[in-house]
C-alpha cells in the first residue's frame, strides 16, 4: 500500500493520507498542492471536513476522464476525450488533524 499513485494498480486496496477538498466533480483528496485524486463514494466534504487531513482506505479504480464522443463531426476545442484517470473508491475515512 502506497501513497504514491505511480505505484498503484487497478483494484488495489490502498491507505492514503491527504487533505479534504471539494470540486465541481466531487470530493477530492489533495496529496500535494497540485495533486488531487477524485473520490467515489463521497459526494462532497462537509464544511467541518474541508481542509482537514484525512486517512482514506480505498480501492484504486480507473475511469474515463471525459466520455469519448461517438458521432461528432467537429472536435470540441479545449477538451480531451477518451483519457483515463485514477479515482479512489472510498471504503472508509477518518479525520487525523
């Protein structure tokens, strides 16, 4: 189990420490100032949890960043399609600070 996502494999169970944050996409775990991991199983953190350090037990998953366009004749400028990203499917978490 590693906090370094480069060492993760899909479906691996991990324990990760980071800071709770919210985004339009949902709940995040900030592993560094510019390193956010999207969480599944938590919609948004409440006001008391945002900014707190957490320990999260989760299963590593991969998902499409954006749905791939099926029948588009025009490329949408400024968007990426079909890429994959890491997400963590939360089993449990606890506030540690």
